[in-house]
C-alpha cells in the first residue's frame, strides 16, 4: 500500500490532525498515513523534495494557513504536484490558522470551558486586561492566549479536538482527515 504523507505547518497542527483521526477511528499506521510537521510553511520545498514525486513518491496531503497558501501552491507546482486549487491537490486551507478554525467551530464559551478545566482561566482573564488586548475581540484574545505561551498550541490542540461535539470539526480539518481513505 502506498504511503500517504500529510504535511502540516507545525507540531500543534500535527497533534490536532492525529487527535481527530484517532477520534474518527483511523489507524494511521494501518492506513500508512504519516503526519509530518514542517516547522513552518516555508520549509515545504524540502519536504516535497523528500516525499513528493521526485522523492519517495508518497501520496501528499496537507493543511496550511490562508496566509501561506500562495507559497504552498507555488511549491507544489515546482515539485510536480500539479496546479489548480489547493483543495483539489489534497491541501486544505484554514482561514487564519487551525486554532482560529477550532475557536470558531467550538464557540468562545466552549473554548473558555476547556481553558477553565485546565486551571488557566485566571491566566486568560489577566491576559485580556493587557492594554494591547483590552479592546480586541475575545477570539483574538484566545488566539493570543494559545500562541503567546510556549507549548500552549500543542497542549490545547488535542483538548480542543476532544471538546468538539460528535460529527463537528472545522471544515478544513474534517476534509483532510476524510481524505486519508482516498
């Protein structure tokens, strides 16, 4: 069976994809799916050279942020992975980033419940009072909370996936995991 390599920007994306895949009953080893965090979208050329048509010849899938999508599209063309919309080439695009997708999918109240369950609601409330964040929407404050402390994105990714109601996941993430079987 041909190996599928899923290229994601970072470790938190990798953890989230794995968590949703497991939750939906995927056995990644059995399905020959490996999720590879690239350490940032700008590293994609290296990974395409390694896993793509000119390298190991794996089936390639991916997840990226909208801000990185044009660079990803150019790199895929360069690597011989075709042209056209990224989604048609197996790469799903998050509007801002995966955390933004999870926050919108869950809603701020559910995200705050996850933070509270981790004993960090007081820390979040303190962050909200910072002058640079006071007037910002709660979603932007949550984004800052997850991205502002080392390890928070990785720590919270599986917790936010676990908090999703059954059958509900951010569309780019759901489409990506659904495509594992293809």
